[in-house]
C-alpha cells in the first residue's frame, strides 16, 4: 500500500473501490470480464479504468490481440494492491477465530543468528504440517535494541533473541537457555588433558562478537580474577567458529547449542570452561498491541512449542 500512497498526491483523491477494479482487470485482462468478476457493468468498469489512469498518470492497460496488457507501471502496482486488498478482506472477515488449516496469513518474525539456526527449520516444518498456506517472512537482527525497534515499528510480529529490556509495551516469554563449552581442534596439544585455567589463559582465543566488541563474557569473568586472555581472532559469525578452530591452534568458548547443531564433533575436542559462565537466555518478544490477536497468539504458541520440544530433546 505504501507504493500506492506515494503514487498519489493525496490518498483522499481516490475511491478505494478503484483498487478493486484494478485488481479485477489485472486478473481478467478484460474490462467486461473484470466487471462480471466483481459485479459491475462494463460502462462502470470503463469509467473506473479511466479514473485509474488519471490517478496514476499512466495508461496501466493497453489493448492487444490477446486482450488488455498491463504496462510496466501496472505490473509494479499489481502486487502491493493485491496484497493490500487481501489484508483488508481478512480484516473484514475477522471473527475472533483463527483456523491455521485454511489461513493464508503471512507472519513476520525477527530472529537473531542462533535462534534462526536452531528453531527456524523445526518451526517451518510444524507450520507445513498444520498450516500449509501460512507463510513466514524472517528479518534478522543482532542488537536487542533493533528487535525493539522492529516491534515498535510493526516491521515484525514477534522476535526471538536475547531478552529485550523491560518495557510496558514489549512483552516477553522465555524460550530456552544455552550453556557454554570451550573447544580445541581434536589433535591440539592441550586437548588430551583437562583444560585448566592456566592452560586456557595461555592459549590464543577466538572471540565471536556479532556486534564487533573486543571484550566478551569470558573477558569479563577473567577480569574479575585479574587475568586477561590473548585474542587471536575476532569474528561475527558463530557458526563458522568451529571450522576455524578445527584448523588452527585457537580455543573458542561457544554456546553448546552451536556445537550440537553442527553435528560433526570428530575434529573438535570439547571441554567445560575453566571459569564459571552463566547460561545465555533466549526469549520470544512481541508488542502489546498484538497480544490479543488470535492468529499471532497461535504463532507465538507454535514457536514456544517448537522451543519446548528442543528443550525436551536436549534433556
């Protein structure tokens, strides 16, 4: 609808019924058949097309041997107009009941990297089983503040990542936690014995920092002990880190779920970190304005169910 609004000097200058006429002509490529499709006479449809041409300052449809053919401008307008009309139809037909088996709604989900990797495949599989016409649009984010921005702006219906700051307008529900492990390549000289603190600090470290920081949770804990580690590599992609470790002398401290998700541990030696690290929590967040929407309630419950199944499998 945004593209349509920008195309007009003033939204009040157009009768929204004209958009219905446009959609019908686009589908039928004939003024007469489009009129029959939406219950209007041929003269009424011709008048609607004339008005559409005036509003959009474009011919929109031109005659050809095979019927009316859309201009490039009409093709650009077809998707946003059609989508807007479908959304309006769904809103008018809303009865307070959501039937996933017959719904064709599209949900927008914000995901940080780790939840995308461990939850999204199972979530889409679950949707395919119970709601075959439902679609999902995923938007990625790194900083939790970005998740709040997307929820506030209505860019996403829900977001999964580290818990966002407490706010009366943003609601949250815990999903799962991840503990930490330290990894070395399998044939590393330090891999054959218990990874103690002295050995740990003496190694070169790989730091995964999606936000580009050079000081992570391991550094904070070591700082409390008056110790520092030597960073050999800082990188934003956590799922590449095990492959890097497998080819180098670096040690990395990662969420256990990253290692479990990759499923190939033969080239790695996995150890408990020699320092106490609190697990990382991941939460589902949504805006208060969406709290009572039955379709989004269903979507959030499905996300929680997929996360609960994962937690049970880990136990």
